[in-house]
């Protein structure tokens, strides 16, 4: 980060806070999508297993 002036430090801190919130939101969305995907895959897998 080289020479950090108070302005860049403030912007970095604010950006980190907002980035953490957006990361939390993105992680929540991705987690719910993964759970949905895994439940669909599991259902297909169970159907395939019960067929055989």
C-alpha cells in the first residue's frame, strides 16, 4: 500500500466495510444456490439409485 494518506486509508476502511457486507450477501446467495443445487442433484441421484 506504499504511502497511505488519511484519505486513502479512510477510503480503504470504508471500502473494506462495504465489501465485507457485499461479500456476506454474495456468500449467502451462493450458499443458498449451492444448497438448492445439491438438493436437486441428490434427488436425481436417489431416483437413479431406486431405479436400479
